[in-house]
């Protein structure tokens, strides 16, 4: 990157809220279901219908505003943003312009060990639009209105970012805050967060901002980072060759890794915003805000600190466990069930996380019982169930097809390691008889062959005994043969 130029970025981030029903009607938000199955006269904008604000959207928005350190507006209002597009049957979007629910916040980010605050200009509630489905098979396009009225928060930052790394850290931070608040679906991890990237460059040290472009609707952090890198160098090249940057909206094509101009930038006037006449102003009381503040969860950094102190975990392990609230909560539930903190951390980090990765899922999507897992861990760590069998059960549990009652299952399947060593002694004798040469080798000092003999015993007992016990009993027997 050319040292002479500084990149300036401001973001408008759209986040889908995980409410069951839409923002102004009772339709389900499950918009990926069959097209046009979650629509009603309200979300299709029929004349004479009245929108009614979903209380949960308001509640989620207040929490989000507090988490972004914003001031919460005491009387918030909706406005109509008018534009025509086939995925918007009302020909206007209900959004907020004049009195957004929250404003003047800050988000702390950290890049390469350096902390920085990004200012939030405002955050508002709005409804999503539908989408157009382009059917190649039938050579036609049709609208799917399921997504009309799905609740969104839009978070507008000041132009405070100076690199794509800062942008990525900010988006990760918002994702963490909102998933800790439980206001977004775990699917947000894979896409329901979209951002409009406003970017300009200026001479390093300059006070004034350069002319910016806006790349709309980019829907993954990786793609946003690529778009920023590409657009910054496009603008720098233009300026270096004496040309000007044109203020315009550009489309980022992530597959081709390039952007192209779509239209000259529109502004608020183009949308003919006016107050939404069908929804009265919403009064948010002091008490409501206080209640929401009290309900704030312990967020990631605080949790990592506490885990290292309370459970004496190394920081990297604490950080892995606290990467999602569901995982952290599950960890603590496991400890509450009596699993030693260090053991619980090992099982979650080593085994559960691995299985989740293999299954391409995450804690938020599975329903694990801490009580049953604690029992399983106790069986395995106590040497009463083989680790291999234990991990097999764990895998089933994570996949959601595990036993309801781990203890009963272990009994029924006869998975407990036997402590009846009289039977073991017989088997060992048999194995030694079958391998006289190996035994002879061992007796003249080739101790390496012990592993082979242990393996043979384990095989004949089908893992019924714990390897430690087999080892011990076998050694004792061989020792007695030396004399
Ligand atoms: P508009 O009203 O056209 O949407 P705003 O001034 O509200 O424009 O800004 C929209 C977004 O663009 C904000 O996130 C803001 O931080 C960002 N932005 C504004 N000016 C610049 C600039 N010169 N360079 C980069 N980003 C900018
Ligand atoms: Mg804008
Ligand atoms: Zn509806």
C-alpha cells in the first residue's frame, strides 16, 4: 500500500433480528421456506391495512443500542422511505430517519494490540424487502415476498475506519455482542449481516475527507475485506494518475473480485422520506432503559478474564470457550455438574468443538445436556469406560442422536470396564500361550514387545478392561514368569 494515502471508511451495517414474527405483522420470519408462504395484506402493503410494531423488535433494538453504548431515544418514530422496486410491494420501506431509536454510540475494537473507538452515528429499526428469484430453468423472474417485513437494525458509523482490519474487527465485535444478547440467529454467523461500505482516500495527514464511493450490500466479512482492498487501490491509482474519484454507488462482484459503477450516489432527498402516518411515536421510559441495562449479559472480554481467574484456565482456552455465549454457558453448566474445570475445558475444546466442526455446525444449533455429558466424562476420566467408547457416545450426543440416559445406556451396552480381574488373568494366560516367541523375547529383555501383548489382550477382551489395568496385570504376570 502506498504510504502517501490514507483510506477512510464508514459503514452502514444491516443486521437481521431473530424474532419469530415480522416487524409489523404476525407472519413468520422463516423466509427461506417455500416462496410467498409467509405473506399477509400488511407485509404486502395492501391499501387499508395497518402496521403494528412487534414489541420484541423494540426490546431487541433497545438492548442492541445499549450494547453499542448509544443513547436511547425517549420518543422514537418511523418514516417512509419511498422507492419503487419489484421486491417492495408497498413502494416504500418503513424505516427511521428523523428520530432513530439510538444514536451517538461507540464500539471498542482492537487491532494488532492497539485499542480504538469507532463512533456510531445512529442505529435504527427498519423492515427488509423481499427478493427476486431468477429462475434459469423457466427463463423468468418472480418476486418472493417472504422476506418483506423481516426486522432489521441498521447501524451507521462515522468514517472512523482506516483499514480493512479495523472493519473486520468491528464486524466481529458486533456479531459477538449481538449473539451474546441473543437477538440474532446463529445463522448470522454465516450471512445475515450485510454492510454498505463507504470509502474514500486522502493524503496522509490531511484533515479533509476525499470523495467517497459506496459499495452496497456485501454480505460476508471476508468479501467486505476484499472489496475494501480493491476499492482503496482503485481510488489511489486514479488519484496517482491525476484523475478524480467520482461519487457513485458501485457494485462489488466478489466472484470476479472487482466492482463496477451502478449509479451516481442517491441521497436522502431522492427517497422523499416523510413521517410514517400509520405508526404513532413510541415512548421509551427511563424504567424500560434501566431494565434493559440490568439485563445486559457479561460480554466476552469480561468472561475471559473471569474464566482465567475463577477456573484457572490459560487465556487461550478461556477465549475459545467464551467465543460464544452458548459455549461459555455450557462450560459453566458442566462445571456446575461436578466436572473439574480443566477437564471440562479439555473435553469441550478438544472433542466437542472438533465434532461440531466436522458436522459443520455450532453450539447454538445443538442441544447438549450438561448433566448427561458430565456423567459420561466421569465414566471415562474415572477409567470406567474406554475413551474410545466414550467419544463414540459423545459424537452421538453432539449429533443429537445420543442416549437420553448415559448411565443406563452404558449399563445396557455393557460398556463399563470390568474390574473382575480373575477373568482377565485367564485371558492373559491364553494370550501368552498363543505367543510363546514374543513372551520369550520379552523375558530376555526386549521390553518393546509389551505393547503388542497388551494389544492382543485388549482385542480378545474387546476393550472391556481399561488399558491401565491390562498393562498392570500383564506386567505382574510376566514378572512372575521371570523367576
Ligand atoms: P448519506 O446520507 O449519503 O448516506 P452519510 O453522510 O450519512 O451519507 O454517510 C453514510 C456513511 O458514509 C456513513 O457511514 C459515513 O461514516 C460514511 N462516510 C461519509 N463520508 C465519508 C467519506 N468521505 N469517506 C468514507 N466514508 C464516509
Ligand atoms: Mg446510505
Ligand atoms: Zn405479514
